[in-house]
């Protein structure tokens, strides 16, 4: 489900649209609705091995280098008991002032297959680049509206819920909060948060989550501000993600073997401590 242009040797960073000012709304209390019930509803979707369609619009800015990237992402997630097990995502990225690029990324367990708008370095007859251990084993650490680790981490500071109006015609409850974390790291799957100080700077995450009558997320927004390493070097990311068609039994398959080539001729290593779910194995069958 969820960046800075990836050339498979780089990380896919979901870069992200400004979070609008929090509206003034009246708190509401509805039977069966609580922030804890959101995770329970998402967990049930994982157990059902179903899927969801996602779309994201994102903005990534760095004040120091003066660059801004606008990214739109559309695709589908397929679930297993541990979280996202498969995905098929198409991303269009505009890095000002360098122009526009696009990429399609299919991820199945630990295997990823990338197709780029610029394929000059790929041998004739090949359309995809395969790499290993860059999938979604880090689901729990994603700053994401359906990430179990993120939902559980922010739950203690979440507000009691307000009327969120309608999203795609569905009445919603809006939850919101903000947290500070010791480390924030871009990855191919999205932005990961760490609870221990590491090599990357930490920062503040301001988030909002709209959920429907079934307690499933319908819209998620986040605004991330990294701790400044220098006064002039401030990095921000803002994004909005919509979740539609919960429960779809989406089918995601790898491209035919004859159409892909290995990245640099050998599998890519994983991301170590950021693999926080039990195994990362493909449980979607």
C-alpha cells in the first residue's frame, strides 16, 4: 500500500500532499466504535486473506536542497495473517525541476519485480528487474493506516474520535494524534519508524485516520517532519491515502520468468532490524 525515485538500488520513498488544518468538530461516541476496534477490524481482514485497493497522493520536500517531489500511487494489497503479503503498485513521480518518471512494482513475499519508464539498462527482451528481500516483511513498522505496529503504537495518544463526515459516501469517525519517534527511515515499502535511536534521524508524525461503520480505514493522512540536522536542512513529507473495496480477493502474480532479469546479477540483501514481522514468508495462498 505507499517515493523518491527508486532505481532498485535506491529506496522507494513514498513522498507525500499537505495535511489540511484540523477541522473544528463535535466529539461523538458511538457504540462499537473505539480506536482499539480499528486494529481488530484490520486484523480480521488479514485473517481472511483478502485485499484492499489503495491510492496515495504525496509531497516530499527538502528546504535545504530546494527539491520537491509529487507522487501519485495506485494499486492493490493482498493480505496474509502477518499483514501485507503481496502488492501491485504503480507510481508516477514528478521531481521538480527534473521531470516525471513512473514505475510499477509487484511484491510477493520477499520478491519484488520492478518495471520502470526508463529501461535503457535492461537487456533486450526483458521488462522487469527482480530483487530479493525487499518486500513487506516490515509491515508492522510502516507509518500506514493499516499497519498493526503503527496503530498499536499511536493508540495511547489517539483522541476519542469525532464525526469525520463521509468518505466515498460512507459515514466515518475521525481519529487523530501526533507522536515523536527516535528514527524515521525511507524504505521500498514506505516510511518506517523505529523506537530506538539509529543511523537515521527521528522526527514528529502528525496523523489522522477516518474509519467507516465497520471500523476499517477509509482515509489516512500523515505529516512527517524530520529532526533538522542543520537549521537550513529541514525535510518534510505529507501524504493522503484512500482505502477502497475492502475484502476483495485480489490476485497478484509474478511476471513470466522470461521477462525479468536479476538486479545486478544477484539477490539484494534485506534491511535487518527493520524486518519486524515474524518471517516475511508468503502466506497468501
